[in-house]
């Protein structure tokens, strides 16, 4: 009898303790967001009205009335029907590159090399003789004459300044004679492995260097100072926050950039989280092989746990490695910028030291090479491929037999929806009617069991993640062309497009337990929009504005 009474008392105390903990913990909140349309993207795809935040974490979701009763007296922000998504992530971008775009000449949307020459001439009149003029964004596919430009235009525009203009995709440079002279590039300079110096009929450089050939310019181009890097990072990161991004997967950083990132994090100047990938084998990679992955720096603002490799070039400059010739350039199958042996060696190092590998591959031959190397290294090391979460970045052109291999091997396709809507005007000319069916093949990959990490590749495309969301769900450009989508059979649903920029991106950086959905215990990383992009007509998505961006419970942008 006494034992029964003691057991009952113990149960009462246990139950009382449980309810005390629940009651006291749920009263702990610093901020409420109420009267919203909260797309949690949890496993039930719950749509709530309100969120309670304590510190940097979400402590409750539910109806407005429920949370107002549970947390009396807590500061409440009335969303007035606005839409809340899990904090949006750009799963493939270049922060320093975007910062440099802000500070240098922006050539996106230019319609001729002559127009660019006028822009350069104007800048040359503003800066001292001998100072460098740099820019990015030209694309010969946007011109009436769709051919690479030549150095003479730049020579005339800026006779007293070195000029270096990067193509929109970052895979070619257009320079003037001064740059070629400073870099020691002439008719006798051989092409680099994985690169091409474009030449005239006499063998002289025309001023365009493709892929690895651009490395020949490195000794001439002035290096950015730490102050330069800091200015550019801060400008780009604040732009990201203003457009609703709460994290960026930064593809290709070095020791200098990482050091400056840490500085601005320590000084409270970094508004969003950064998942950093080391830019290829070399000094930075060797340093981190000794150090190991760096996780959770600055209260989880920075992680360094992967390496970004390249296997080929880009489709627009005909450097993507194809299995068969380019349809509009017979005899050309593109470039491989690293060998299989080089990629395999890095993959072996990554497995040994606990790093993720993310490899740029655009052409069907490039993707096939990477899949084969990944599979070989994984099998030889008996590693669970799903644990490694190795990725292929871009995956723009695939042969059908390779599509199911992604899910089978646990390899994540990281893709940029706006690449499809930017390239669709000329992609079929490059690939032909049959190959283009398996270009930007989101639906085929999803149906084969893959998830997709969504990104923009900025500054190649716009930073704005809503453009990526829109492109993923419509496969139309911002003018609504084509009305039913380019190869509409490859569209994502709106839910899939949203998950690509949130939950699936979090999985791609090993962070799905702490971010990517709006659930209790996860970081309070939230993107608040003026319109419900999950339900409004397609074209209205483009007019949705970011009202607020919250990272770790802190408002880092407010309209």
C-alpha cells in the first residue's frame, strides 16, 4: 500500500514538473509576429498565423489568438496579412563578386560592344591615366552580332588605362592591349590547359580569354586590399538582406576573404549567415586540411566545411564540356578545366578530412565525369554517400542515363532557376532539339528522387531570390514569355521552388536541423513578403516586396 502511494506521489510530482517546465518555457518569448500567412514548410506543410521568438530561436507557432494568450505582454508585430517564409537561402553565389559588381562597371543588359566602349570611355575620363577599369556583365548573345568582341574597341575607348571586363558568367574576360602587354600575352603565348586565348587569323590575341586562360592575367591585375574586400562584402551582404536572404552559400573563398568575413562578424556588420566553400586546391585548401572544417563561427554566422571545384566552363562561352559537338560550333566539345585525376585527388582529401565537395559542371560530359569520380571515390572509401552530401553545381545539361544517378548516389544537384530563363533564347542553338530536352531538367531530377538546392549564381544573375522562385515555378522570363513556360514539363511547383531556397538549401549545407523550416527549436531566420507568393497569379510574384528580414531573431532589414 505504501509503495502504491509513493508511486502515485511520484507520478503527480513528475506530471506537475512537466507542466511547470512547459508553462514557464512557453512564457519565455521576446517577440511575436501575428496576423500573418506563415508557410512553415514543415512535414505537414502547415500554414500558421503567428510565430513566437525567444532569443535567436522559434519557440512556438500557431494562431494569433493562441500565441497572444500564451505570451501576454510580449512585443507583437502585426503583419497585417503579410506572408512569412523560412529565411530564404541562396544556395550558390559569389558575395565578393557581387560586391565588386557594385563598385565596378555593371554591363548587364548592354546591347552591343560599342555601347560598352562608350561606358568605358566615360569612366576613363573620370579616373587617372594608368588606373584599372574593371567591369562585368557583357554577353555577346544579347548583341545583334553574336560574336566575341575585340581589344581595339577598348584600346580606342581607354588608350591610357588597362581595361578588364568579365563576361556575365565569369568564364571569359575581354581586355585591351594594355592588359595583354602587362600580362605578357602575345602571339607566342600558348593556350593554358582548360583555357583558350581567342586569336585572329594571324594568331594574335583578340582580347578575349576563356576559362583557365584568364589565369594568365593574374600577375598583372592589382590585388584587392583587406579594406577593398570589406567594403565589397558589406555592400553585397546588406543587399542580400534587403532582398530577403538570410544565408548565402559562397562558392569559392580564400583565406583573405574568410579573415575579413570573421572581422565583420565580430564587429556586428554581417547581417546574414554565410556557408563558405573554399575556392579550389591551393593555399586556402591546404590550410584547412590541417585545421579541419570550421563550424559555427560567430554564433553560427559562418561555416567553412567544403571545397568548390570546377570540371568545365560555361555554355554561353561554349566552354561547357559536351559529349557531342556544339550544334552551332561543329568540332568544339568544350573544355575541361581540371583533370579527372585532379578532381579525384581532392575528393580523397575531402573524405579523409571531413569536407563536402561541390563541383561546377554544366555540360553533359562534365556532369558525367563528376558523377563517375564521386562514385569511384565513395565506393573505394566505403562511405555513405548520403552522409557526405557532395554536390554538383549547375547540372545544366544531362544525359538521360545520368539523371537517376544523383539520387542513387546521394549527390545533390544545386541549380539556379534563372539560368534557364536567361539562357533559353539561345540554348537550343548550342545544344540542338534533342539535348535541350535534358537541360535545366528540374522535374526529371525531382521525379528521380533528388532534391534541388536553389540559388542564383549572383553576380551572374540577380541577387533577388524571388526571381529564382518565379523562374522555378514558371520557366518564363519577367515579361511572361513564353506564357506556358519554356519546356514547361520541367517546371517545379511553387512549394518545391520555395523548398529549394529554404529547406533543401539547408540540407545542402548540413543545417536542416537548425534552419530551413519554421518550427520550434530552429533559428528565427524569416523572410516576410508583401504578397502571398504561394497563391497569387504568376506575374504578381515579381511585384512582391521584402517587408522584413530576420536572422537569429534580429531584424536585419525592414522596409
